[in-house]
């Protein structure tokens, strides 16, 4: 009997949209999330741990613990219908299969019936603020095992923290993009024709610089963009650019650490 895909969750369109909004499918997130998979593996004594997101078509592993990079890269993106984690999308409770080989649903999965002969799976759902399961923080082992209540509770907390970080990162990205669009709109109003490339260049070469030390090629481009001018042989930023910069409210204050739920999920928000 061949391995059969799971039933599609009832609110699949909104669930998949939540995944898309995160903007991290197909992006390596090892630096941001490795601590979570390593802690999950350490607490559970499982040799393998992954953070997987699943959209309409594919499963993408943000990072893993236990596999060499060259092995991991070979299958970090797989068709959704081939993943084990797809069975965790319809429940907000952990999906724990103590012996995959003895389970009628998973016994014929290729990585259970063949190499690497996995025997244990535990998928802890990553639940969005809208209640959709985005994917899992999952544990795998080459032998059957049982997770006690303490380990389950700890891993559930880790999964909640993963989701909180994913959604906070998405909110910050959305905020930064909105701010960038607003800046560009103001530039167009004040300076006329002005592209995103112009904006990024001007921001890069106008913050905290001495215009007298700027190379001629850079200064010429800044002048062409209308953000600098020369009067009586002296270089200065144009009144329009000074006005634009005065409208920007880019905060560099340290983020405040706050408790955002009764489950000890810690988030970081700016004063904005």
C-alpha cells in the first residue's frame, strides 16, 4: 500500500495565506531558528529536529538539527504530499507517532519503509495568531520512543516561541516596507522622478557623511537626484532633502521585552 496524502485542512486557503505572509518560504533561516531545533533535540534526546513550513504545494525546512548541511540541502524542500508533517496541519495538538513502522498511515512512507528507516515522529504545530497551523517544530528518531508530559510541554512552548518570532519578524518587515514606500512617495513629491534604486543609494550615502569628502562620482549622482547642491563653492544637502529627512521617524531605540501571552511567549516591540 502506497503512502497517502493527508486530507486538506478545512480553511486551507487562509492557512496557506498565513504561510505566504511570513515571507520565509525558500529562505534559509538557520541563524534565526537553530537554537529552537537544537534545544528541542536536546530536551527530547532525539537525534533529529526540524522547523518546517508547509504552503499549498511544498514543505520547506527553515533549519534543522542533526543533519550535515550537504544532506539537509538535498531534501529541505519536498512536495507537500510527500511530507509527514502534512498530517499535523489539521490539529492544534501535537501529532505524535511513537512507532511509524507500526502505524497504518505511515508504515509505507518511503523514509519509514526505506532509508533512513525512521521510527518516531512528533510534530508540534506552529499556530498563527489567526489559529492556522503554519507547519511544525518536529522531532524524529530512528527508533520508537515515548515522550513524557514534561518534554511535550517544553516542546510546545518552543513551538509557540518559534511562531511568535516568525510573526513578529513578518510584522517588522511589513512595517519597514510600508515606511520605504512612504519615503519614496515623499521623494517623488519633493524631487520629481525618483526610483527605489535612487532612494536606497541616497539613504546609503547621506547618513552622517561629510559631503566634502564624498567622491565626485557619488556626489554627482546625489546632485542629479536633487538631494545635494552647491552654493558659493560649498556643498550642502538641498532644502527638499532636509525636509524629507525631517519627516522620517526611524527609531533606533532598543526594543522592549514584553510578555505577550500566558504561555511565556516573549516578543519584542518598538515604541512605534
